[in-house]
């Protein structure tokens, strides 16, 4: 049979034949073609992902389930994960983004958690171009349209703009859910005789072979790809969330799976494999909304808003009643069996019969060849071009899509529903209170594709550190991470090297900083004819504040405060916004990971927040110290006098990025303690808070109105 | 005070309202399913919460307005009971004709979630009894459809009868286009019926009832209601 | 007998049609200078069982006044297609 027509490679086909001891039939090939696609099987990245640390005292669930779970104390835990929906968003921006949100929410729901927050990592081309602007608005509308209706607040995220994403946008959706330890739902709890029940929407042809679609590069004309995009209905998803939680509270759910990529097939085979049972699915029992669907179409459909429930047969009546109340389809579509097979039955005949573990786990790993070396790209030295006027340069930075005011985006998201949002979007950290306890969770999301392009190992590490530093500065301890690895094709040795090295860097940082990566996702083949994306790993971090007094805000300068730069005077110019603005493309060296240094910074930053030694704290990030000052000025509403005297190459001090560096505003009575804490690490007084302008001695003076006009555009 | 918070398929601010009522005024708040034919006994306030009932399909609040529970809510209002509609709840009240007007899409044609300031136009309603005249309250909005509309003649009548209870305004209390987030006619943020016992508003008081969330001004509404009921008020 | 009934719903004159205005602006930007105005409405198709076309139309109109149309801001047209 022509196995390649179904997306299978020769070696994969041979393994299938060997395991089955016969020829697979067409339906079986189609199913394995999808389940063994890159998107579903992670075949190219499993060996790399193994490097990521995933254990820890607080880890209740590591990778391998629908989402990771971390203990936050008081019997509570958070479930979280980030997932990509890149190709669908390129083809149909609104629905691609919307269904991305829907899918990740269901993953969190499948663990038994109540979804409490969403964040999004978005990567676009230059918004000044009409076609990009249209796509961006579609994606933003889709995220808002779905998240707002389903009642989960979108509280933050990261938006990255670069030409490499034109035609290859990235949409990574993250969701965080809350649950009690004893209510965690897992996949390994099914037993023979349990029923497999489909809850939610009817099944149609949405996304048939969508998982395979995500595993190939995009064709020139994406209009031909349209039938493969799923359509989401947030209203039904809200009903699914409510219904599932009623069932969970009534103790009727033995196991639960989201039906995402490869729908019924992946969810059913997953439970069977984890529980060491088999499963039989009767496709005729699946409630359909289209006629004439074949068995494999039903099995692989990615129609949205469907969950697979595993229940005891004696509970079906109660489950059906609950589904009826919430106006949802509810049908027994199969049952768990004694053998270890995944079987599809159509009109009484077995049409697919595969070993359950082969379906989800049987795909052999691929070890692509990597080019040698560090995977570094671009010139090793950034040019030493310096702008004539800092003020003009600063304005250019603040006007750039990456740094400008994002309120036109986040005001389209309901970021307040569920009334937990303590620090809304617009801040480096999003903070949510938890009603049942004094604790609060703090969330960040980061990516640095330019650092990863220039020096993959350092870039991978810096991605995690960039997400962690704002948490420490605001007083939150980092509990754990979720990651989404967005890369071009692994079949190119240079690409693969960059992938390898950046994951190695990410793993090194996660290990050193004791940050377990409890869930994640991979999206490869992000490229189209003539264009490929930079290596773009995204990290979402969850942090914990034990009580609200531990929180140190940003944008809270007080008149008379001294302003300190804590940490190394200079970050890195390579790959920074300034460097890219001046040189036109990334070059030079990004920040090099120094775990010892980061740990010291972490401890001192947490101390500063918990001991209330500062009024305001902000990590020096995009745009460097100058932008940090500008943003603090904007959010505080008071100005400052800065004196760069005595600094060698002050431009680098003010515009370099990265590294463990933070800008603090400290009131007079706390200065001594603050300096005592920081002086061994680096503590430079650069000025004081005063007046209504940002004044940099010997350089420029900016009024708030002018700054706002530029920043808000 | 005993409160019934109605839950339609797609409502998503019901639990928020319950939490807010419980924590600010210690109310006994119960969520009531849209298929109920009766309200809980001795209910003193009915709240129609925000959200996306029926997915906002057809028109916001249109289908929710025509559900079994609304018969009980209507009877309750006709007998002088207090009814508060927040955001989608306000839309349900206009669709039910318990309040006049229609709520159209925001002028910007986008969803808008942001803090607003609103001015209290009347402090002689049960909902605003503890407010000072022209007090400015900070409360957030979160809607795609929030533009209050009435044909000109009916709008003039509404103004004449002094039935506008909240208007969008600047932080200093001035009504201005720049501070009207959705283009509502007359900068209307909330109105009351002729009898004064049914109020609808687009901003969310339950999202501004605790300092930690950024504003506790929403609590003025809960406290006013609580105080009014305690003093044996009725209409 | 099965009848297909078409319902066209549109905003009344005097009700601000923000969507229509936005669509009109976009079409002008695309070069359609001859376009005067755009009003955006809704199309609903009803599949009704009735004894006659008249009955089907009457039922359609009743559905409009009871749910499908907000008579404060919308006008409508009901037509039996076949």
C-alpha cells in the first residue's frame, strides 16, 4: 500500500507491518498516519524533550497527561499548559486562534481543573503591512471572541513582531486552571468494562487530518487548505465546562480526555494505553452532524467541544441526565476491554484493530542529522553604530510594535471575569488572587527568537530567565514552567542544530533554577516557500505569592525615591531591540547564562519584595534601561532625574538587554538596607524620582504627554 | 438579604455576583436555573448577571428573555420586587421589555474591557440610596454590545422622567464623548423603570467590590440595596 | 407540506448602523466609488411544516414578532420561497 500517501515514512510502515504481522488496511494506515504525524507523536523531539527537568517536590503531575499540575499549598493546585495552533491561524486567523483557545481550555478541564486564566504568545510580521494587520486583527478577535464568551479571562501574554513570521504566524495558547489535590483526574484509571462516553458537540468533518496538516509546511495558496480548519463554539464549551464539573463533583468521572488532535482516536487510545487496557469504539454510536462519514473520518474528526468520559456503566443514566440539562450530546460510543487493542467497529464489523500502545506511542523517534557547531547565526559582532540622539532612538523603540502600548489588543479581552485579576494586562506579570486562600498566582510568558537565532543555547536559557526575572522582582517564587517549541523544519541540519541547542539551553536553565517543566507542546515545520521562522521557544511560568503583601508592583514611583540599577551595569546588545533597529537584523552575542549569578539575583529580588525595601521594581528587558525608565515614568505619572555621568559607553548601559538587572525605586528610609542587600551583586544609584519630566543629564528631557503620544501612537 | 442570581446557559458572571454579595453584605445568594418556574421563597432581590447567555446568538439576551424563569421574574417585578440586570442582564431586561431601549454594538465594533467612571444621576433609588448626589464611581465594563439606544422621542421622555441612573463620565464627573466608551445615547450607563424597582446597567459592580481588584465602588450598590431593604423599603 | 421561508431582518431607518458604516468605508477603500450606502442585516431560513404557503408565511411572521425580530430597532420581510 502507498503508505506515504498517508504521511507515513518507510521505517514507520515497516514497524507497523511487523507489529501487526499483516498488512494494515487503509483505515488503519490513515489513523496511524495522523497519530504518527509530528504534531501528535513528537517523534522528532522526544529525545530532546527528555532533557527538560520535570520532577520536583511540588509536582503533582508531570508531562504525559493533558496538562501538568503543581501544588500551591492549602490543598490547592494549578494545572497549566501551552499549546500551539500555528498553521490553522495562518489559514483562518479567527477560527484558528479561537479553536486554539478552546482546545487548551479543554486540556485543563480534562485534569479536573476549573480554567481560571488564559495567556497567548503571538508572533506576527510587520503590522504596518495590510495583510499582516488583517491577520493580526483576526487572531485577536478570535482569542477574544472565544475566551470572552467561555468566561475565562485572558490576562496577559507576549506579542512578538518580526518579518520572519509573515506568512508563518504563531499562536500559542496557554491556560491555567485551579483544582483541589483530591479532585485530580488522570488517564490511567480506566478498567475493562468501563464505558467510553462522548460528551459535547456532534461530530462532523472538521479538521479531518488536521494533525497531519500541522506537520507540513504551508503551501503558497492557503485557500486550498480551508476544509481542514475547525470551527469553534464557545457557548457549547461553556456548557461542557459546567457539565463536566457537575459530573466531577458528583464523583461520576473515572477518567476524562479532551478530543483535540485526532479526536476520538487519540483520546480513546491514550486512556487505554495509560490504563493498560484496550478500547473498542463503535463508530455508529457517535452522534454525527454530517451524513456518509466513513469510520476513519469519524475516528479522526477534530470537531470541537467534545470530551471523552470514562464512566462506570451504572452511572450512565445520571451522566446522561446532566448532559441533557446542559443541552449536550451524550452517547456511549464504546467501552474499555481486557485486551490491549484499539478497535473500531462499524455495523458490527471490526474495521480497525491495532495494539492500543502502538497507536499513541509506537512511532519510532527520528534523530535528524544536525550540523556541527553551536548553531549560531548572523554576524558575531554587532555593529557599534550609535544613534546621534538618544531621545529619537528611544521614541523609535517605544513606537515599535514590540514595545508600544498594547491596550488596543488586551482591551478586546475580558481580563476580569471570575473576579480574580489583581494585576491586569499591561504589566510584566499578571497576578490572580485565589478566593479560597490568601495565596496569589503570578504568570509570565516570554520568548526571545533573536537570541535563539544568534546563539541557540544561550537564547534557550535566556528565554526561561526572561520569564522568571519579573516573577522574582514582583516577589513571586517560580513554581514551574510550560513550554511551546516553535521551529522550522527539523529536516534541515542547521535548523535541527538550533533546535537541539536551544532546548539544551532551556533545559540547563530549568534544571539550574529548579523549575520543572510540567507540560508543553511542539510545533515544527513553521515555514513557507522561501521563509522560515527563527527558533521561537515560548515559556509560560507560574509563580506563587504567599500573600498580597509579598507583591512588589511596577509603575509605583514615589516622589523623592532614589533610583537604583541592581545587577550588572550592562546586559547584552546582541539581538536587542536597539541593535536590530540600528543594524537592520539581529547580530552579535546575546546574554550568556550564568546560573550562579541568576540565583543570587533571585534571592535578592525576592528579599527586596518580601521585606518591602522598594516602592517599585521592574526588570530591565526589551529596550533596556531607557525603556524601563520610560515605562515606569508612564505608569507612575511622576518624572525622574537620571545622571549617566562616569559611565563608560553609557549607550550600552541604557539600551542593552537581558541579564539579571532590575530598576528599583527606593524611599530614603529604606536605602541603607536596600544597598546593603544589593551592593555585593551590583547596586548603582542612577538618579531620583522628581518632577514631571524624564530628565537624563547631558542628553534629553521628555514630558509625559510627548511620551504618551509616542507610546500610544 | 436573600438574593436569587439567575443562571442562563452561557451566563458567566453569576458566581462572581454571588461572591460579591456574600463578601460585601453577607447576603444569602442562590443561583437559580433558567428553567425554574418559581423563585426561591422570600427572595428580596433578583440579579440577572453578565455573560453570554445563548452565546449572544440572534441578539444579546433575546433568547434568555424568553425562558421560563423570566415569567417569575416579571411577576416579582410587577409586585414591586427589586431586579438588577448587569451587562447581559441589562440586555435581557430590555429584551423582556421590563426596561425600555435596545443595546447595540459598541461604536468601535470591538469588545471593550476597561475601567470606566460613571456618575450617579439619582440617589433616591434602592440601588443608589447610599450614594452622594453626582458621586463618581469607578467600575469596569466588558462588552461588545453596550450602546444604549432609544428613538429620539422616547429618549427625551426617559430624560424628562429622570430615569437615567448612571452616566459615563470623566473622573471629574463631566460627561464627554471621550469618556463614553461605547457611544451610548445620552452617555447612558444604567437606567431604571418607571416604578424604580428594576435597574439595568452595563458596568459590572461585582468586579469593583473589593480593593484588591482595583476598586470597591461597586459595593455602593450592594450596600444601598442592603440598607434600603433593612429599612423596610418597598415599592 | 414542507415550506422554505426566507426572513430578512434589517435595522430600522434612524438606528445607527455602525457595521454598515464600517463595511461601506472598507468597500470605498477597495475602490468602489459608486457605492452610496451599506446596511447590514440578517438572513434566517426557516424550514416549516404547514398546510399551505399562507400558513407557512403566517407562522414565519409570528416567529418574527415573538423572537426573531426586535421591533424597536428592526424591520423584517417574510417570504415563502417554495
